[in-house]
C-alpha cells in the first residue's frame, strides 16, 4: 500500500500526476527534458495499468507514447548538445 492506495490505484494516480506535470513543463518550456521524462514515466505507468487490467488498447497506445517520448528526448538532447 502506498499512501493508503493499492498498487493499481497508485500506478493510476502517479501516471496521471506525472502526465499533468510533464505537460506543464513542456507547454511552458520550463524544463523540456524533465517534462519528457515525466511523460515517459506516465506512459510506463499507464502501460502497466493496461497490462494488469488486460486492456490491450491502453497498453498499446502507451507503448507508442513511450517511443514518442524517447524520440522527443533524443531530439531535444541532440539539439542542445
């Protein structure tokens, strides 16, 4: 139990919070790397939730989001360095 939540609910809430904070970081250009990392954590969380719930659509979509977030990180880091 995490903060009184079972494992699945914890993953759902953490995935949602990571996604919201990641979106704010990217939208405001506050910290793009941190934003993409949070987006990646969110997608990983939701991929696992989809797996646990046997929801192939959710898992598939979030696996694609993971790839897109990695591409975003790779592109941004490549431009900065």
